[in-house]
């Protein structure tokens, strides 16, 4: 068994804690108990093998509750990757969607995904535009990645920004935890603060200390410094936009390809071609039907962990509000 370099430098208990092994063990045991009648037919060893294979492949988060999806950095990265792979055809087709429509897509993978997180991600893209404006898939995805993966970090950043605007300089910053699954309302920033912003160097001094406390849930401090070193002053949302567009931060997170490659997934394309080749009669009948032209293009996604049929117990209620209002184009 090959060990990663950090594994060789850490005691066993620290490595297990860093990789959140206990979280997965607890989840596996819960699933084992809830499905013990079905699992008894195949054996516990096979169950654990398939469970941890699904964790390694990133499919274990499909159709799971939000509290589990956000429980570990690996879960968050897996969810981002699953969302991209399932719905990248939206970008390939050039479709522009509203915030509510993107939220419906998120709910297809996580029925109880909170609307507030989707709204915050959309605000990074839309800035001062109305929340019902249209957004491209790539713009929304990269903004959503920053907001979702670094959610707790950004809440603390918002508090620091607000303190700097008001002239406060507290010695401590309250850092929210992810265990409760609750997300505080982001401080309301007035028009003057949006226009003027704060001094970038002072902002970075405060963020540097914050990054030390957020060792596993913040962008690399060197890249944050790089973002802030290019400007003298910046606004809160200007900072978030810069993070979402920074290639190095996207690569450090490791969940998504570069923006230019978001529409390409050769492995998924090959798998889809193989599946379609196995059902030529079905494809012919669907494409020949008059209703086919009205159907949205969708990329089939892989099922989640096969031992977890009860994930589907909660039906997805992800309907949009039916609004047909559109703008000519999205300003990003």
C-alpha cells in the first residue's frame, strides 16, 4: 500500500482525523444497520469494500442529505465534481440559467440543498444585477465552488471586511463551524462600501491570521496574497470574484478542471457513447418522436453507493417558479 508523503510525517491518529476516516466509518455502520437484511445476503466484508470504493470514486455523496455532503472536504469536492459531470451539457449547449434553475439542478443531487448557498454563489456572479438574471454554467460553477467549499472561511472573511469598513479591529474573529449545517446571513454591505472597499494590504494582514486557523478549509495563503497584491483597494465581492477566477486556487482545490476545459470530459463522453450504443432502438425512438425537440439535454449520472437504496426515500421537489423572464445577456 502506497502512503502519501504527509502520511509518513503524521502520527496515525492525526492522519485518520485529517482524512475524516471516523466520519466514514460511522456512516458505513449506520448504513450497515439500516440495510442489514439486504447486506446479510452478500456479506459484511463486501459491503465495506463497496462502500469505501464509492468514497474513493466520489459517488458516495449522490442523493445524500446536505449535512453529509458538507461534512468533509472530500465530500464537498466530490459533490462539486458530480455536479459538473452531471450538468456540463448545460454549458456545452450554451444555455443560460437563473439562480433558481441552478438551485433545482443542485436539488436533483441533494434534495435538501439550502437555497441560501445558491443565492450567495449567484451574487458572486451577478454582483449588482438582479438575482433573476441569467448566468452561464461555467461562471456559476466556479463561483459556486468557492462559496460551497470555503463556506465557513468566507463567513469569517465577511465579518473581517465589515469590521474594517466600520473601523473596528478586534483581536479575535468568531469562526463558524460546519457541524450544524447552518449558514449565517452574510453582512449587508451598503452602496458606499461596495464602491470604496477596503485597503488590500490591511485586509490581507487580517486574512493571514484567519488562514492559519482555517488550515484545511481556506485557499492557500500564498494565492490569497497574490490576489490581494494586484490591487490597492477592493470590495468584498470583488475579492470573491477574484478567488473564483483564479486558476491556481481552482487547481489547488482539485475538484474541477480549468475553465477552458469545463465542457470536456472524455471519460464521461466515452461512457455515454458506450451506453447509447447498447440501446440503439431506444435512442432511435426518442429522437424520432415529436416531443424530443422539446426535451432538455441531460447527461445521465452514475448511481450512488449501491447499498443505499433508502437515499431515494426523500423525493426531489425541485421545481422552478415557472418564470419566463430573461435578460439579453448576463454580466459577469
